[in-house]
C-alpha cells in the first residue's frame, strides 16, 4: 500500500472527479496509524471493519507464471479447496449483496484473481461497486487490458496495476505466453490513450515486477521500461517463497489435531506442495541484486515513483533470501486491516484458513466471529512458519501490512 500513499497528489486530481477516493484513503491511513494499534491494545481479538479487501473474482488465468502459487492450470482441485473450481465461482448476485453490506465503511477494493478480467461478470461487478461509491484497484496480468481500457476509464476505476517482469522475451518466458508482452503494451497504450481522450487522470497506472532468478539480469531495465510505457509507479516485489522443510514444519504446527484444539478451520494441508514457490536466488546473486536495486533507484529518480514490496533496507536482502529462520519482527496487521474473499465466496485471511463464506453469512459476522478473534490472539503472539516470506507481514518497524 505504500505506493498508494505516495500518489496522493495524483489522487487529489482524481478526487475532483470521484470524491469516493477521499474517505477510502483517509480511513486506510487512519486505521494503520491509530485504529489498529487501538484495537490491539484495548479490544483484544476484535477489530473495526477492514480498510481494504482483496477480492479474488476468479481463479481462471491465461498464463503459467513460474512463481505462481495457485492451482490454475489443469491440476486436480482438492475437494477442500472449492475456490479453485470454475464451477464454484460466486455468482454476481452474491458479490452485489456483499458490496451492499460493506459500502458504509468505504473499503478500498483490490480486485484480483487469477486474472480478474476473465471473470464472466467483471464489468457488472465494477458497475455495481462504482454505483456504491467504492474505490477499485484492479490487479491484472495486462493481456486482456486493451478490450477493457475505455470501460475502466469511463467507469472511474481509480488504479490499475499491471504485472511486467522484464523486457519482452524475458517477460514472456517467465509468464509462459509467447507474445504476452506485446499484448500488455497494446493494452497499456489503449488505457493511456483512453485517459487522454476522456480527459481523466485515472486510473493511476502502476507496474509490478516480481524479482526472481529469471529476471535478475534485467532489473536495471525496468524503470526505463515503465517510463516508456507512461506508468505512474513501478513496484519491485521481492518473491514470496518457501522451502519444503519450512512448509513441512508449518503443516505440522497446523495439523488437523492442533486445529481441532484451537477450533480453527483449515483446508488441510495448510500449504500444498504446488501452492508455494522455491526461490533460486543464492548468495552469489545478492551483490548483483543489490546493485540492480540501487541502479533502479537512480534511474527512477525524478521520472517515476519507485517502491519495493516488502519494503526493507538492502542490509536485509541476505537474511530475506537465504535465512527463513531470521528473526524479523513477528508482526502482521492484515487480520485487522484486510479481508480476503476467494472466488467461491470463502473468507480466508491466508494459508487456507477458513472463516466462513459470504454467500452463507454476513461478512461482518465472520470478521469479529470467534475464529477470527482466536486467530488474532495467535498472530499477536507470533507468526506461523508459513508467514516467513509473505509480502504482507512486517520485515521492519516501518513497513506497512496493508
């Protein structure tokens, strides 16, 4: 979320055309600075409504990314993970009922997937959200953006984040689609042209580049590339990864027996073999990575906003990538700040923990229900092994966990 706060200047221009962005941004910042610390100190286990939602409209995707952590490409869907099944996607009516419930507290909606533009009712969902004055931040792989560019501008979507992992050949190899970069470029050009034609400052256009061994030699090209594509912001994202040993330790901790004792519902195992990515970066790569990040800072200065996710000093690069047991701060604010709803309506904060389903009960009843209260108490004592390299946790005292 850091890049949203740094774009407030552009956000104010958007606010003149869409005042809905003001309460959403103000409340998100207030929750982080004051509301969440207050809840944790004076309302143990309880929380005011979330400042944002991650809404996985669908798990359909047209790519096969090397770092993807989802079961999306023909793999067998476990019976206890119905959100991966296309047949179980939430119908529009249930999403509309959810939007009606949450509109009063102005949450920021991060609309994602899978590839959200593949959701059959994507446009209707956006129209219903905008009808209720809600802020939409679309996260997309960009390959279908050209067909939606005018719609996104006309309906006032506030932000679009496009995944790009390098120059054309590198990006296409990482994402598993020949010609994928060309489709992104066409979509971005269509979006920029639609903004110009409609004389609107939004959507804010940002690019996200996930750092990996496959693009390490090309990270220095990302800032000039984002500038050429007329982006407002570039985010370099450290890979979310794990190891077989750490996953096994995590699954032992959240075993069926232990979860019964804690009265937590988990779609066991909490982390499947095909639901995590193993980083290939080693000690010899880190000086190269540090040099590339510093070069990116120099290239971006005065040209484009540059951010890192998670955001930590370069001195933590070695423990981040090489030592999963490194004692980073044991903090995560997501259980007070954000609600994640999966494609079938399951409310799952993370790690295949299940709090309920918005098709069966009101979200706010689950948000402060007994299981969420127990989960907040547990996380307040320390994170799970599977949290080790999640980009939402805190890696230093200044990092946000939105």
